[in-house]
C-alpha cells in the first residue's frame, strides 16, 4: 500500500496533542496510545470485541503480563514498527482526544483499579484515582478486622454483606472483591443506569478469575422512597453490614465549569444529584437541582438507617468488632461537603464519623460508625 | 598439504611456549625454597595462582573440619537435638561447597606433578607431546576449580542477586556530555537486552539524542552483581559533533547503580514524606479526569526527592516512586556500612563512590580504559554496542572477588 512519507511521522501528532494538553502530558499520552496500539490494535479489532472472543486462559495470561513501558525517545523509532491499521487508529485517537475532547481512558478502553482491570466505555463514569485510593485503604481496614476475628475465634465469621450504591462501571465492588480476603465478603453493586449495568456485568466477567469474593450487580433506582427499597434488593443472609458509595456530588454551578472531557462525555447522572424520577437527565433546569450537591448523600444516609446500619449490629459473631468498622462510606468533593456529610450522618443515628484525605491532601471520603 | 604443515607447526609452538614458561616457573619456585610451607605439593606447577599460602592454610583447616563433620554425620546422630542436627548438616553442606572442589584441586596438583615428571624424563617424543597436551587440559581445570573455591569462600551479598536501579547523569561538558550520556544509556539498554534483563525507563530528561539524566529500573537475576561496578565517573575523549575546530574535548557522565531494596526492609515513616501530585490545587474526584498522573515524593529527613509519571495510574506511580526512594535510602545505608567496613583498605575497585573516575572512552584511539583494573580494550564499538561490555564486567568481577579474598585471609 503506498504511503505518503509525511504521514508516517508521529511528530505532527505529538504537536497536535501538545497544543491542547501541554508538552509533558502530550508525550505521556502519546506513549500510552502507542503502547495500546501495539498491544491491541494489531489486527484492527477493538478491545471489547477481542475480550468477547478471547478464551479465559488467554485473558488471564494477558492480565498478568506487565509490559515494560517505553521511553519517550523511542516514540519515533517505535512508530516505524506500527502497521498502517495501527497508524490510522492512532491518528483517529489523537483527533478524538484533541477535537472532540474524548477522555484518554475511553480511547484506550481500560483502566486499572486496584487489582481489577476495569473496561470503560462512554457514558459510564471513568474510575478516579482518588476512589481507587480510598477503596484500597478501606479494603486494608476490613482485612485487618477479618484476620483478627479469624484468629480470635475458632469459627470463621460469616462474610460481610456489602452494598455498593451508584456502582457505575462496578469498579468499587470489583476492586473490593479482588482485595478482600477470600470469602470474607459478599458484595452487591446497584445502579440506575442501564449502560452502567451492562458495563458492570462485562467487567464482572472480565475480572472473574481475579475475584476472591462473590460480587453481583442489580439494577435499581435508589432515589425512590426508602421504605420501599429493602424489598427490592436481594438481601444476603443476616442483613446488610456496610453501605459504600461514590454518589454524584458535583454542584450545578461547578458542573457548568467542568472540563469538556468530563462534561461532554460522562453521564450527568454520575456527577450531579438530579431530582428523583428525572425522565430526561440532559434537560433538567438548574433551579430544580440541589445547589449543595448533597442530595444523594442524604438519601444514602436514610437508606443506611432503613437497612439498620445506624444501629447495633445484628450479627452474632462479636469477634469482628462491628463497632470499629465503618457502616456507611461515602465519597465527597470538598471540605464543606465533608462537614455537611458528617452532620447528615449524625442526624441519621450514626454515633461517630471520620474523614479521610486523598493523596493530594483534599477531604475525599466520609465514614459513619455506630459505636456503643 | 602446506596448510596442514603450517597448522602443525603452530600447534607445536603453542605447546612449547607454556613448557618454557613452566620450566622457568618451577625454577623460580624452587629457588624460593621453603617460603611457602603451606602450599600443597604440585601447586607450583599450576602457574600463577590466586590462592595465597594463607588461603591454602585456611582450606586445610576447612578440610579437617569437613572430615570431622562427615564422621559425625555418618555416626550416631540420635543424641543430637533437631536444631543441632539441622545446624550440623547445614555446616556440612556449606563446607562441602569449598572442600569438594579443593580436594579436586589437590588431585589436579598430583596429576600435574606426574605429568611434569613424564615430560622431564620421557625420551619418546610422541609421549611427551601427549603429556604436554594433557597438562594443558589439567591447567584449565585448575583455573576453573580455583574459581569455584573462591566463589565458595566469598561472603554472599543478598543484593547482588537482585535487580538494580541505574541512574545516569551528564556531568561537565555541556551538550557533549548529555550526548554521551545518551550513548551510555543505549549501551546499557543493549547490554540488558543481550542478557535478557528487563530495561524500564522510570524517568528521563531528554531532548532528542541528548540525555541530561535518566533513571532506569533493570530487573532480572544477578543484575546488581554485574552492574555494581559501573558506578562512578565515565570520561569521554573525542571531537564533539558541535566542535568546529577539530579539538578533542573531555566530558564526563556520572553513573550510579543502586541495589533494589525489595527483600530488605527499609523503614520509611509516613510522617517523613511529603507527597505532591499533579493538579493538586484543583478539586479532584469527579470534577476532573486526570490522565497526567505525576507523583513526587520527598523524604524530609534526607531531602531525597523522587518523581514518577510513567504509568497511567497515580497509585502505581506512587508505588514506583516509593520503590525508588526505598532503593536510594537502602543504598545510602549500604554505602555507610560499606565505608565503615572498607575504610582501612586500599582497593582497586571502589564500591560505587560516585566521584571516582572509573573509565575512559577514547574515540580517537577507539580505546576504552578501565582505570581500576588498568585494562585497555581497543574495541570501542563493541563496547558501546553492549556486547564487549561483558568482558570488562567479568574482569572487574574477578578483581573484586580477589580483593575480597585478600581481605579475608
């Protein structure tokens, strides 16, 4: 196939990316795109199709193989080895990234989250590193408790029943399912969006071999009247022990200012708490929205209370010290929201709260406890 | 026909030369008299040996000990406790590692003595030739067995079997220095490829062919053991591409090789660290979709700072940065210990002192000189391609082992 030599060089692509992203970020992103092209685009089949076609063994082998990263000075040299299909994909990817502001993760189609490999696809929210950070910290906390309980009592404690609200891609449920000790938890992820449910099920299949705990997904609207909800959820043996969530918390005024790659690509329902029963999420007027961004957190606190989490644990094994495990864990977006979430939790019967910061030093997650 | 004759003559020459050397040597050692009473008989025929009389003395001790342990193990062991038995059997196998090759060495010395006698006394030319050939084989065996013994005697350094972190920095010489550090980087990359090691750039500051500095993770078996001697100042002498008047410049590049502190526990307190992430001033969380995930970790007590942005995951970048930080802290600790241990000695090969001039690459003469072992190779191209580097590393390793051995005895 005749190729125009000027089209071969990757430098124009780098320049194009640099204009909208800055030089350093452009270099990194182009490197990741090339890596992806080399690994996944070899025969022109995209990753999702490939996942469905792959045998389980093949998939697992790929998960465990860590390819060494290439250095930036190799970009040109590596470019020489790209096939024409890969080059076409790369040009399209850079155009999507710069002209349509498509997030890099949607282009690449995959994002690591703890041990899990999460497939990402528009418009479902892309997992954030802040969420990954607190999920890992929470998993460590739960694992310490489980280990202590297993050592203290002769009987193995029953698995914790963990409910995850607003699961989206399923990343938190699957992340916990991979990180938590073998059979120490049963996790149910719930979301209102059909797109999210479909993606979460794909991710469940994709990560099946890595899971050490049971994970399930279920579609439900958690913004209904809370007394109706418990009947709609498949309840595990012994009731619920913990509710975790990364609910929408962006305020309407913040939403207007968001970067295009977030605002134009990710589902507004995952970002901004909309009024219950919204039929058309794209056309909600701003005055109908909650200005504090805390509506969903409040709903979760109500739900937690309804599920009996803001009270003495019904579990019979005392060794697990449910009092020192959080019963409600909710991600938030600012110090103000953290304070507000603490207040909401106290109002709904939680006796103690804690706020965890993320790596960048911002308040990121609020935990509610019930201690005697 | 003529070709065959030439080959035959050459073979004869090859045999004759060591014979002469050997005769000379036995004369010398005989004239020395009984200066070395611990040298086993026949060892003087083995040529230049790295085993000094004091080492032989030590080996004799080990041999007696091995015999004792052997007697003990083959006797009644029922009175020994379980732990004691384990200790004795470990001792036995450890000593065996040295004594078994040493016994073989003594056998070889015996063979050499016999062969020498045959050569000296035999009138039959063909028998002599045969004996000479056989002696050549025996001498090779002696050298190999000696290496085995030396390896057994040397203390084992855990870090040497693991991976390493390679840091390359352009020193004096401006652009020319950073050009050369790029060339060194590629030399190590090719060498790593040849040896089947994983070569992973963690961070680099580069512009085209010029590399100001780079940090690389090299993983594989025995990486640090091989690369540890690369630490130091590498000098380049050539006419730089940027020079218009054809003058030869001298520039330097500093290389540091750190062992990877994977198995070793390095205590780093969370409170001693300051972590900076990209776009930390924004709101984070759902508000932004971070792809550029640079992380910088500063270790406050030492002021060491590590930055990483290689991976697409911020957490993995943090882990990597922590790994490098640990390696640096581990190295600091190691250097301190090493310095204490070795201060009293005068060694040829330093142990990674960054300020030490270790090697010169002279392009005009196509020569590479390693100053520590005074080795000059006229194979610049082969070395820069990463192939002949092995040769220098091997020589450094031998010298290093001998230094260690000399300190022990």
